[in-house]
């Protein structure tokens, strides 16, 4: 009897151990299956074929090249005596901006520049006087030649010689006249350059264009100093002229052939947050440059409108719209499968999926246009996880389960 009780006690503990072990195994299997099911459900995501607009663009980055600011400079040395304007004042060309008291070096430079200007002016006046004389000579030679042209035939040798001589003299006089006109044009360019140089040496700084005064950096009492030997200049203020800013943005060699003059651009500036500016491509540098083994090509963008927030040398990023389509079918790019150079999508039909060949068009960073193969509101599979080894040779699949590769298991 004692042996029987001992055996029953041992058997009870053995049975309890078996039950515990069985529970652990079943519980682990349950959680494992649940985990797999959750992972499979995530991979079995779908999307619906929609109709709408899709925009294809390329990225570009660079700087604001100009914001229609014209620098007012001087190459003279001295002290600012008087400032006649303030920030925001509207000025016209020739209006006084500020006056300087020149030092001795500044006075010498001014005198030298004025002498050069007077010399250039005398050269223009002299060239114009010579032109008048050459014009009179040309008219005389032309009249003499025309009088001989009225004769229908020349019976003597002397008559033929006189005709040829008159023709040559007229031709030479006309050439001399034309050459002198070109000389005057060149002299006038030199005169204009001399005047501009004198203006930079003048104690009075004037506006060189119509606009609004900005960036006054020299105030009364400020010393203005330049290198006489290097003919350097110093900016004392700027004029904001009418017009819109210009940006120069780099596009990589992979995208440059997609960019055309006239395309629309959306831009953001590093220093102007939460604001988008629009513009248009107005020029493309097809020469480009190579930096660190990468070829970039500058694209010139003109802003559609002006803004006081846009300043020269600001950093800018842009999306250049290369193509835009409205009212087209599209799906996520992650729904596209490729095989042997063809594109496919898996269309959900009840508990099965059909793999259909599709033709695609333009794409953006998220979606791609569907030209053929799918209809609006079709449901397609998408890969939500980076998986490998996903292949499908069957056009119909049973949706009884999901494999670890993101495809449905139980395929027929």
C-alpha cells in the first residue's frame, strides 16, 4: 500500500511537469504565429489606383546671383562730409547721394581723372571736325563720278582713264569717311569711360540709376580709402532697381538634359523659412564644370516677382518642373514590379491577385503615372518593407496567407 501511494505521488508530479511543458510549447507557438501574422499583414499592404495630377521635377541648388542691386562706388580717398539720402528713399539717376572731403591723394586723383576726361573730349571734337571735312570731300568726288557715269560710252583713252580715276577717288573718299565714323564711335566710348572714371574720383557721389536707396555703409565721418596703384573702389551704398531677382542653380549631369528654357520652378531660400518662391528657367549653361568628379551645369532662374527678403548670395534650393500632367491614373512607385525589362502590378481580385503588365509614364518622388494596364479604383499590392527574393510567375494567387517575402502564400 505504501508503494502504491509513493508511485501515485511521483506520477502526479510527472503529469504536472508534462502539462507545464505542453503549455509553454503551445504558448510559444501562439505568439510566434501571431508575430508572423502581424508581420505578414504589414507586408500585405495595398493601394488604390487614383486619378489626379502628377508632376515630374529635377532638383537644383545654388545662390541668388543678383537681386537688382546696383552698387554705388568711389575710388577716391577722403572723409564722408554729407549724406543726402536715407535707407528707402527713392532716387533718380544723377541725384546727389553723398559728398566727400578729399585728402591730398584724393585731390590728385581727381585732377588726373578730370584731365583724362578733357583729353578724351577734345579727341571726340577733333574727330567730328575731321568727319565734316571728309564728308565734303566725299560729296565732291561723288558728284564728279556721277557726272561721268551719265556718258554712255567713252570714245577716247583719256575719257576712260578719267572715269576710272573719278571712280577710285570717290571710293577712297567714301572709305575715309566710313573709317572716320568708326573712329568717332571709338572715341566716344573712350570719352564715356573717362567720364565714368572721373565720376568715381569725384567728391560728389551721384545715383547711377533710378531706384530705391539701400545698404548705406558710409555715414558722415566715415573714412573712404582705396588703393591708388590698384585702382580699387569702395561701395558706399546700393540702389535697388525695378525688376526681379536672378538665381544661378546647379543641376547634375543626370538631369540637365531634362531642363528646358521656359520651365517653371519652385524655390526655397535657406534664410527665408516657410516660404516658396516661383520662377522660370531663362538660361542654361551647357558647358558646366566638374567638382570632385561630379559634373554640374548652372541653370539661370528668373523670379516671377520681387521680394525684399531675397538678397544677393543667399542660398537657394529648387524643383524645376520638367513635366506635368493632369487627370491621369497613378499608383505608388512601390507597387511596380519589373521582370525582363517589363513592368507589372499585382491586382487584388477577391481572395486572389492577378499579375498584369502595365505601361508607365512620368513619376514624382512618390507616385508614377499609369498609361495602360490598370483602371481607376483597382486595388494593387505594394511592398511596404525592403524584401528580397520576391518573384511571381503565376498570374493568379490564393490570398490564404502571406510569405516572409511580402507575397501571398498558398499559390496555386
